[in-house]
C-alpha cells in the first residue's frame, strides 16, 4: 500500500523503533512506518530466538534494519524519530541520547491516537480491563447490522479492538471511519505516554485501582496520575464509567459519570448482585431497565460480574441494544489465561489464571471457588505488597506452590498470616521450575480440589510474558493427566 498524503512525513525518513515486544505494538509500528516509506531501525535487547514469534509477523520486503541483543547509540543519535515501547523506562540512557540531540520520542499508541478518526471507547484499570474491553467489543459487534458486521477488523467492520489487549490498530488507522467505534485497552504506561496529547475518549471505563507497577512508576501517586489521564481531559458531553467501590469513582473528570456496583445506588449506572441488574441510564441511553445478567453470564467470580456491569454500562452509552448485550454476554467465554479451565485431572479441576499479575487479581480468583485450592503463586518482584494473597491463602488454600523471585517472601507472609490467625495454614513449598510446582500440586491435592495458577505477580523472572507462563502451565497439566490417572489406577 503506498503512503497516504498524511504519512508523507515518514517517507525516506529514518525511524528507530525501540522494542519489538510480544503483544503487537512493535510489529504494528514497524508495519505502519515501512508502508509509509520510512527507513526503519528495529532494536531490541532480546535475542532473535526470543523474538521469533514477533519477527515472523514482519514482511521481509520491508526496509527494516534489525539489531538484537543490544542497542547502539548511533541508532538514537542519527535518526529522525524514536518510537519507544511502553515497557521502556523513561530514564533509559539511550533515550537520553535522543533527547540531547533534540530527536522527538513517541509511541505506537501516540502515533495511532494522532491519526485516528473513529469514536474512542477506552478502558483501563488495575484489574479486569482486558475482559471488560473484549466484552464491550463483543457487544458492539453484536449491535451492528449484518451489513456492517463480519470478521473482526475486516474491511466491512465498524467496531475495532486494539491497544494493550495485544492488537495494534496503527497499520489499520487509514481504514477507520469517523462513525466507527474503536475499543481500546490502555495500560498505565500508554496513558503516561499519551499525556501530551490530552486524550479525550468519548467513553472511558476505569474498572478499579490498586497499587501496581511500582518498579516502573516509582510511587503509587505516579501510577495513579498515569491512570487518571484517561479521565483528566474529558469534556461534559462525554462519559466516564467508574467503579463505585473503588477510589476511581471520585477521580476528577468533567464527563458524565455512569457507576457500577453490586449495591444499588440512586444514580446513573448498572447496579445489583443478584440474578438481575438494574441499568439506570440517562433517557437518551435507554432509561431504566432490568437485565437478567445472572442468566446470561457464564464467567465465574464476583469480579467478572463487575466486569460485565462495566461493559453493559459502556455499551448502552455507545448505543448498544439489550438484544445485542444478551447475545454477546451469553456467548462470551472469557479470554485465555484468565481463570481459564484447562483440564480435570483425576477429579482435580485445573485453572490457568496466568494473567493475574496483582495480589488483588489472585484474591478475586481464590474467591471464585468454594472447593479446597492448591495455589501456584509468585513471580517477578514489582515491589508491591503481597500480604493480601497471604491472608486469602490462609483462609482458602490447602497448599501453595511458591514460584519465582517473590516465592520466599510470599511463603514468609503466609506463615505470618497463619500465625496471626492462630491456624496451621496451608502447606507451602518453594520451587525452581513451573514443571516441578505443577507435579507437586497435583500430587498434594485430592479429588474435588481446584489446582489454580494465579501468580499475583508478573512473569519476567522465568518467562517472556504471562502468555508463555500460562501456556506452559496448560501444557504441563494436560501432559500430567494420563500420568496421574495411570498412577491412580496402579494404587487401587
């Protein structure tokens, strides 16, 4: 595709893309820039082998210079623009080289935001944002007439899904029309980068807020400020969907607030925790109506009930019909690595919740089951407090397999929580690999138990990302199934 007139600024320019990543942003930036006629330098500290799956998405005909395992100062000094991965810290010395030369820095999301003509519905929060984003997109797709629906992000589609959920819309930005809905999941890193553009999404959703990513943001205040950028510049003709049970309900915004909560409130939003919810909306969005969410929703856990409430509020504000909501919610089975059922092994139900990278997400996962639980938890140390996992594990777990950098810390916290509660607490053991942890978890558990991978921590100490961690867990469980069954038969 030849460059459009709006992208001629990149033609024959040198652009350095710092960080290919594994979630689509780097690939999307390279594709967009190459098709716009830029000479692209792609540089990443990881090896070619580590980036194999992302590299497979690059076209060999694109004018791209590849550098792996290192960065070169020249690539940040002798270039016209640097596109920075959200994962790269602002204090990175190579970015300092670019700043000293006056070379502009941007991101894949910023490039998209500057060029997007569609109507933006953006979702953020500390937990639940991917599930909420995907469900909103499913509802809006179901709302489209047959003429306008079709394959996801196809030429006939008028509802686009992208952002931190793992899909870059930057290469498609020229195809997005002014009346299209663009549903974006935005991380705190992306929102921090977007601040100079003062983003004003037509509809914003904030699922909740708890401390996270302190290894990157430094303080809770800085992390909060980044998240607040989603609402900060909205205007009074826009919508902010916020969780009444979280501090986000009082974050500053000029937008009309729609709240969601298990409790009923005499305000606009979606409320209730029984078999139905009350959607109490402004008249232009349908007024008040009761929806049998308990009959529609298939996902386990109170947190998924709230995710669905947020999605319904946002979708109604976007003009979705109740019929579309019923169709989408009833058929929605969740996302991979989020309380995903893997297999039943000799009566033990095994769940992959690898996307749980915060203590709050793991606590919510534990609260989703009534059965005894063997938990696999721990991972990369983001400098956040894990005591909430420890307290929940003492009350809900038979045993805990301790993983990664935070495993020893989590074990000590569980021991202290059990002592404080004057109970024996779960059996805990540390492991050096996920394979040995899974084997022990299946061995120490009993028929009727739940074996749950819900780490409450990031994955970067042992894995490239949470996807690799979850896939390895699922593979180990499925391989173990016939072995455990055979061993059980031999003991009968």
